[in-house]
C-alpha cells in the first residue's frame, strides 16, 4: 500500500512539474531572446549612427 502511494505521488509530481518546468523554460527563453535582440539592435543602431 505504501509503495503504491509513493508511486502515485511521484507520478503526480512529475506530471505536475513537467508542464510547469517546460512553460517556465520557454518563457525564460523568449524573454532572454527578446532582451538579447533589443540589446543587439540598440548597439547596432548606435554603431550605425557613429558611422
């Protein structure tokens, strides 16, 4: 009985954690990408102005 409970709990935890983790990862990745893009664009603009 105890084994079944622990197995059920671990399965539930993994099912709950996985979507959350993937969602968090994709959100962080998109934020990071947009940040990098904005930084790169501003740097490029300033360099172009200098030219």
